[in-house]
């Protein structure tokens, strides 16, 4: 049997089949295991979260084609700011949509809203007639159903997660692949380096020296004419998804995304499990960067600032080093003065899988809150048939890279231009090759 490739939710997670009970039966809207056979509703309201950088779902060619194929119309209500607040308001007031998608419900929330009838129990809907792609995945991977089954034995949400990946867990780069790897980039003001006669750093120690030179020479004032003392040698966020400090941890032999604290377990490529924040390497790392902070090389607000505050500082010419996906978005009119940092070795010469100044991490782990259908939905069958398409391999690649091979090629060209090296591109190429072989 060919390996199945799991499909992606557009919001940065793959909907991975982890649902139980691909047997017979349907469910109605009172969670008693009886059936609601209604298929009259074909227009659905879905509320979801998206990245602030996303253009939204309304004009997405792939999603529109999936709607046409399923014979449904989705009215998307998406937001990146105040999402949790708006979701709570809707649920408390009873004015919720047909479904929530990727809004970050905890397992506690899902169990609570399932118990009170806000969310439907989807278990009896999981039949080959309604969700064939999901059931086929479950047949191959029955072990993952426990991840989203609540204590009452019911399932109130379709899961997100990614299984088809080796990137970021120690696999050789020529073997690594990931349908949905998450890159994180760091950048430095090369115009300031040139003015000071310095080269682009290749190690953390060299980066330290560059940051100190930025501070000692007050480069924001010297080079851009800003007020004296405005130079921020380095500023990032903390525990943030594309603008955290953790990209610089790789020089100590580990990295994580998006957690700077790294308070989770790391499954290593040799099969052992490591609690990273209890390791000697993590202690050495924090000690090392504490010295940077004490020297004034790191922004004192980096642990509390918002992304808009970070962008404002960068676009006023204050910042020497930061992290983000795109230089142009972060640095604005100063973007031409910046270059991406290369992999940086640590004090002991250590280097993790950090390529093109990038921290490569897989997509999100398995969760049970990617799609939660509410009691308002009168035709869950139709909505689930639409979402079952997201578990098919062709869908994931189209949602990730674009609907055509030409767009995939354009994506590769952008990566090559951005990185100036081929390692990151190879991770995506390996994923695409595996997708093609499984078609």
C-alpha cells in the first residue's frame, strides 16, 4: 500500500487522521449517538484563526475548488487579533457559528463544550461513506485515536498535527522531509557591519562582538541619524512563532519552535527522549545569553513586546539583529541594508540542524481542536464531507505550495533566492517527492 500523505489545514497545521470508530452510524445534534440525516444545509459559517500575514481564505483557489467539489459554500470569519476573546463572547452568548477551526481550544475546553452540547460528538460520523480519507488513515494508524478521544469516549473535534516529517529531529539533511516544516529566519544589518569593517558573523561569539560594536558606536544614531542612544543591537520576541530568540539556541546543540523555554519533551532520532530545559546544554545556553543581556546587547522589552512593537522599532532604523520570515516585512524602508544570517556555531563549535540562518521545525503536534462542529450545524454530514478532502495527499501539497506545479516551482525559486543555499529547499523537495510517489 502506498504511504498516505496527510492534508494540511491552511492555518499552519496538518489535519492528521486521529479519529476513532470508522464503523457505522451517524450522530444527531444532541450527542446521544443517534443520527441526524439532514443534508439540506449547504452553506456554513466557520470562525477561525489565521496568521496576521495571511491573506485569508475567501479567495483561496484550492479551498474554493474543494467547496465546489463538495457542493457547499463556506462563509469564513477569520482573525488573528482578539480571537480567543471573540470566541468566548460568541459561545457565552450562544451566537456561535456552525464550526470553529483552529482557534486553539484546549482539551479541557473541548471536553466541557462537548459535555454541554455546544460541540457535536463526531465519532459516529466517521464512516467510509462520509470520511473515506480519514478512515483509511485511521486504518493504518489506529494508535493515534487516543490523542483526541475524550474521557467520555467521544470525539468532539477533528485533529491537527503532522506525521509525515523527519525534519528537525536529527535526520540527515538528504533524507529529511516534511510536508509542513516551519522555518524561522534571523537577519543582521550588513550596512552597519560594512561601516564598522566587520564581516557577517558565522558564530555566536562573532555575533556577540558585532552586537557590542553596534552598541558601542550607537549605530542607529551614527548611520541613520536617529536620536542618541536609540540603538538596539538585538531585539526579538519571546516564545513566538517566527520572531523568537530560540533560533540562536542551535549553537548549543538543540533548538525548538516556538518555545524559548523549551518545556516539552524532545524525541531524538536515536529513539531516546530528552527534557531539554533540564539539560546541561540548556543551562549553558541561558548562562551565555544572560551575559549578552547584562551587557545591554539584547532589548529589555524583548520578553514582553508585541509583534507590532517589534516592527515599529525595526522600521525606525533602531535594530541591528532580529528574527522574522521576511526582511522586507520587518525592516520596511531599511530592508536593503539587511541580510539573513548563516548558521551560527556555538562557543564549543556545536551546530544543530540550523540551515540558512533557519530553525527547521515540523508542523504542530496532534491536537483535537482543528475543527469543532457546533450544535447550530444542521447538516454535519455535508460539512464533514468537505473537510474529509483535507486528509488527501494532493490537497496538502496544493494548500502548502499552490495548486499547480508552476506555483511549486515559483515557491522553490523564492526559497532559493531568500536563502542563497539549497539545504532548506531540499527538505521541501524531499516532501514533494514523497507526495508525488504516493499519488
